[in-house]
């Protein structure tokens, strides 16, 4: 009992981690399945057919490419705007600063369906045709708050004396920003960008409201679940999970190398 008490937090963490990873393992296993019917919910036999032809289902890779394109542009837009907003909220004092800060974080607090319906109403009142651009604008608006949060936390922890030292050494504003400020804020910017990309690619509710006839990958998965889930969806999900793990491992290796070099 004493050993259990000492390691209770570790055991609970491992159980929670296993519970989170379990759905990904199910997707991995069923990516090698060869179902006899339309639905890939029961194991039948081992097969590599889906891995050999991941784009064998009509419009699957097209929707995937569209989601990746929207996520990339939304990440770029949200990151650029988020960095500027974060620096403005931390470095400058203006009358409506607290109001702007509250409005920036409002999308994180409200349900997605409320924001989705509000954006749809805005687009319809403006006479904008629903499609690629409305999805992109909606995703930028949704991801902006998360980028601002990540970058703002990093900027607040920065030591202003480093920038002052660069200015004392006759560095101009641009040189100070590029050689001192930006490298220090880079981890927060990268974290916000990665979070924005994941949220944009994965989003269904906001996209479904503002997509019109455009079909992204989450919408394709939802629609295929009604008709019959192809194995290729599991293949793409497994590949994306593997890429995410590789990115995390690469980030950890780079961080460890920098710590060793700093020592």
C-alpha cells in the first residue's frame, strides 16, 4: 500500500496516457483490415491494400489536400496577426487594452457552435459566397486567440534588458528585433503556430457552418461515416499520427542539443 501511495500519481498519469493513445492504436490496427462490408468496424483479415493505394477512394485525397492548404494559410494568418497582437498587449499601454485582451480571449471561452453561427450570419449579411475563403477567414478568427495566448506568455517572460543591451551596442530597431527579440520569442511563436495548424485542420463545427459546398477532410470523414468508412481514412489518420510523433521527437532532440550546447 505504501508503494501504491507513493506512485499513485505516476500510475494515474500512465493510465490516462494509455486511454488517450488507445483510439490511435485502434485506428492503426484497422488500417490493415480488409472489411467485407462498407463499414470498417469489425476485424476481418490482414491486408495492405489500403496502404498501397491510400487515395483509392474518390475525393479522399482531394479533401485532405484542401484541409492541409486551409490549415497552412490559416496558421500563417493567425500567427502573423497573433504575434502583432501579443506584442501590442504586452509592450504598449492604451486605453482599451483590457477590453481588447478580453475580446481576444473570448473565442476560447465561447462554444464553437456560437462562433460558427455568428460568422455564418456575418457572411450571409455581407453577401459573401460560402466556400474556401469563408472557411479560411473563420479558421483565422478561431485560431488567433490560441496564438496570442502562446506568444503573449513567452513575451511576458522575456528580459527587457537584453533588448536594451542590443540598443546600447548600436543595434537598430530591426536588428534588435531580428537578432534578439525574435529568437527569444520563437518557441512561443512555434507553439502557437503548431496549435493553430492542428486546430484548423481538425475543426469540423466552424467549417461545417461556413463551408457551403466545400468539403474538407473532417467533413469527408463525417460524411463517409454515414455511408461506409473506407480503410484509407485509417491509413491517413495513422500517417498523420506518426508525423506528429516524429515532430515531437525532433523538437525534443533539438531542445536537448541546445541545452547541452548551453552547458
